[in-house]
C-alpha cells in the first residue's frame, strides 16, 4: 500500500505544480471530500474539488510540492508536505508547510484533509 499511496501523492503534487486540475482530480474518488483547512467548508464530489483547484493556477506560479515520509494505517495515510510558490499578483514567494491526512477507497482518495500554514 505504501507505494500506491506514494503514487497518489506524487500525482496530486505534480498536478498542483502544473496547475493541472484534471491530474489533481484523477486521484480522488467520485464522491470524495476535500477539506483545505480544519475551518473551511469541505468540497464534496469531483466537481466541487475541481472548482476549488481551478482557481489555484490563476493565483500561484512556479509551484514546487514535496511530500515527506508516508505513515499508513489500513486505508488511511498521512504525510507532511511543503509547497512553495510565487503569488501571481504580487510576485511574493510563499512557503506553505503542513500535513495531509487521507482515507482511500478503491485505490482513490475518498477524503483528504490538509492542515497547513504559510509564511509570510
């Protein structure tokens, strides 16, 4: 399972780096739930997840995503991540770091929760 989870994360990260909404969406189950932070409303279903990620390429440039060690427990996995990007509007560099918690279902992500903070 470790390798399958790593492949899901690498595909997700590659999609984020490229601003490729279809690539990001490909890792999620059709009824998946995505929660960007603990306090945001969840995006439920592929169309809602696509809608969330559609805005990201318009605001982020030169994105780099790296995931750390993967910790697994049955259908669940978690990892720390680092994502750096340049804001398109201001040119300011952002360093975002956090954790991703996922539950899988039939080889896809059924739920993804991200807990992160950015600097500045």
